[in-house]
C-alpha cells in the first residue's frame, strides 16, 4: 500500500503531471528517458530553489506541456494527464 505524501505540492504535481527526465539529450534520446516523480526529481536537480521555481511555473502556468533544459545536460518534460 502506498504511503500518503507529506508534501502537498509534490502530491499535486504527481496527480496532474507525468514527468519525463532525459539525461544527455544530444546522445540517444530514447535510451536515456526516465519517468520519475516530483519527489525523485531531487535526485536529478541538486538546487532546491530551481526545483521550486519549476514547480511554481507549471502549477501557475495553465499549459498542458512544459519542457525545461537545464545546463544542456538535462531535459525535463512535464505533460499533463
């Protein structure tokens, strides 16, 4: 049984978005794509302020899809469900 989230922001993002992370997008884009959760995104983004900025943008934006390129080594796609 899944444990309820103690972070309501992460729970809201996980409920409404699918998160795909692509490491090294210039190499093989199919092989390096991973599905992740809002909580596990911290493993890819070390800067907590940047993660909060991304979450605020997708929650307050109103679009169906967001793509962020971070330092040319990481591509993050948020697709609404």
